[in-house]
């Protein structure tokens, strides 16, 4: 390890963030990098534990513990401290296809498992990871890895979210001809359309797509594989098909919204915001929050992203209804604030969250336009835009039906396998696992790629993290 006593000498320093009053006025990334010398010190805090739980990647008592990709964290922390970015990059890319994504949006279960965090602050693993990959992307040509030869096998990956991209990247580097089919206008799935630009800039996603294209992966957008003719063609023309279509069926709101104008789900609201503000699309089905009273139902990242998006769109007010009581969220005697709640405090002067509050019914005008939300406590909140960030109930059934794969909430696969009931059709990501994190989706994609490679070639040298 680079600094034997580093964890004693250096205190934790996270990447700084732009001030809320500044960043809320634009859609640009709000985290800023630390100077190289300071970031090296953060790498030096790694203790090089005898048993590095940070890379364990297990589920303990129902909760994920450590990195499911089994990232070689102590190794690239050591290289970061030692000033060897090339070696740090080689160790990082050995297990993670897209550190620029996980370094921005992963909740860092690795840090929750960090031994240093038992008695002090954990190592800034996520920020260190981001530093390594962004240093490498300063010279994109150095990242280009085309396979030395092609296998002659063709693989279609349906869906271009993190699981689909990971599977495509792995199989392409193995020498298979990979085509990624995406129903939306641009590749990236929820990386592009479901995460706001200030958390994950779309230029970062496109940068990776461009690199994968340069390495040999083909992307075909605007094609819906849920259509039976498209599914039949993919099954006919490709040696294997991997379904990575996510878990897009939203959980029902639980109140009667039939015929009500102004009610949307979180993902469709965020997708419309990206199309409108980042891609300058003129016709967007979901309205902006500008000058509207916004009520967001739910908690978690999607709800917070909706709060931050509504603020940037110039909403008249924003309220977030959280079902569980405030006490469930208090840690060490205080209520944590994420980036969106910091911004709301800055703009409105109040925390937008209302704890222990649930909606009961909606109030509309004679034309069916939403005007208010009635809570179970009998309070009526002004509302002209209601956003349900209530999670997902499972994968969408249409694509499963088109390919003939068995599913309920998720696609059925054999135990310990990514193969479906249909010959040469595999599934990975949220579609197979259920709603989860980007890092788990990447792990699913890598594991599915290993199984598909073995199916095509009779063996594989790809490592399956799951």
C-alpha cells in the first residue's frame, strides 16, 4: 500500500459541489474535481485491509454489502496515491466497464463496507474511481480497445441501459459482432433519459457510446423489439439475443386518476425534461413544471431528481410526500439532505418533504384538469402537476410476449443462469433482477455476457461477477 499510515494522517474530502443557489440556475454537473494532489491523498487513506469488504459484493441480511462488480479497490487506490494512473485504470477496467457512470450515480455500497469507516470516515472510493476514469478520458484514444479478430458470431442486445451496454461491451471485446437495439431516439436507456443532466451529463453517456461504436458495437435506435415482426427478425438473424429492457412498468399510484389531466410518473417526467432542456426537442408530451404547483409522491433518487428538475423548470411550489415518518430517516440526530433538498431549501426556504403523509384523492376542475391533492389527513394541497415517483412493479410485458419468454414481475431464467425458456434468448439487468442500482445492472450484463459467450463458443474467458 502506498501510505501505511495514510488513514491516520489524512481526513476524508469529498468532491466539492457548486453552491445550491448557483447550480439550480442551470443543468450542468454540480460536482467539481479535487486537485490531483488532494485526490492522491484520498487514495492513500485506503488501509489495504487483510479482508477488503469493500469489494465483497454480497447480500447480507437482505441488503447489498460491498461492490457487486468486485472492483479491485485497494489496488487502484494504491496506484492513485502512487501517481500511476495507467496502472490504476487497468485495474479499474478489469472489473467495471463504465466507471464514469458508477462514479457519478452509484450510492457506493463499497464505502458502506469500508473498514476505515467503522471508526472514522470511509475512503472516498466513488470519487477516486471517477478521478481515475476521467483522467483516462482526457486522452480518449488511449481507451480504445478493438478486438484482434472477429468470431463470426452475431449477438443482438435489446435495450441500451447499463446492463445492455455492459453485455455489449464485453461481447464486443470478445470478438463477437454486437448490435444494440434501442426503442428510444438515443442510446443509453435510463442513463440518458432517467437521470438528470446535473447528475450524469448526457455528453458523458454519448462519449461512451462513441467509444463503443469506434470499437465495433453497432447501435440502432427507434426500433421497438416488442413488435412481433422485429422480434422474429432478431431471432432469425442473430446467434443470440439478450433482453435488457429494464423494469419499466410503474407501480400504480393507488388513487383514482382516471380522466385526470396533470398526473405523470417520475420516469416519464424526467425523460421529457431531458428531451426538452438537453436535446431541445420541440414536441414533448409531458408539460414543464414552470409556474405550476408540483406535488411529488415517493422517496428515493427518482423523487429527489424530480424535485431538482421542477426547481430548475421554475415551479411555483414543490412538495414531496413521504409515506414513512420523519424518524425513519433521521441519522445521528439529524435529517440528511440530498442535493435536491439543499436546492429546495435555498430556493423556497423550506424542506419540500412532508413525512408521514399519503394522498387520498385528487381535486379537478370541470374540465378534468388537476387542481389539488387531498391527503389522508384531510388537507388539500394546491397541485397542477402530480408526479408519482413510486417505483416499479416489474418489466413490461410486451417485449416478453414478442419473444415468447416466460415472465411475471421479472423474466424467468433458470437458477444461476441468464437463459430464458426460449432457445438462444437471455435476459439481464432490472428485467431479470427487478429494480436495482446501476452497478448491479452492470454486474448482470457482464455475467450474462459470459454465459452467452460460453453458449456461442463452448467456453468463455469472461469473468461473471454474479
